[in-house]
């Protein structure tokens, strides 16, 4: 599969996971979930970074995508660490998707440098 398509799919997956459960808490017999929109504030950067990652996968230079993916990985990891054991599957998935996106962007950057070296 083309790297651009993979990057776009990872960005779309990150945007979808932003709307999934991030934390779980209970009040009595009822279970509640909090999503990225409920966290608000800085969590919107994660939504925008997933969108930017999807768009920047079509740009020939991979460095902006590396920066955006690193920001997304760091922020989602921060939220996961701060929420601890109440972190739900949406936040864990977002952390994994942003990490895979970062690794994909780094791999693309190394391939780009090798191609430039051969010229």
C-alpha cells in the first residue's frame, strides 16, 4: 500500500478515536465515559494533529509529519499517564495510532534521505 494512503488512514483513525471513550468512571450502578470532546482544551490539539497528519502525508517532505506525529504521541501519552487506570480503549488506541504514525513518518524520512543521497 502507498505510504500516503497509510498516512491518511492513520490520520483518519486518530480522528475517529478522538470521539471514542478516553476514561471510564462510575457513580453508583451507572458507568460513564469521557471522550476527547469532554476533556476539551488541549485535547483539541490531538484532533487537529490527526487531521494534519492525514493532510501532511501527501506532502513530499516528511519532516512536518514527524513533528505533528511526535506532538500527537506525546500528548496522547501524557493523557494516558495522567488518567492512569481509568484510561479507556479510545485513548489507548489513539496513543497506539499516533505512535505508529510517528514510526511511519520516520521510516518515510529515512527513505527520502536515501533517495536524496542516490541523486
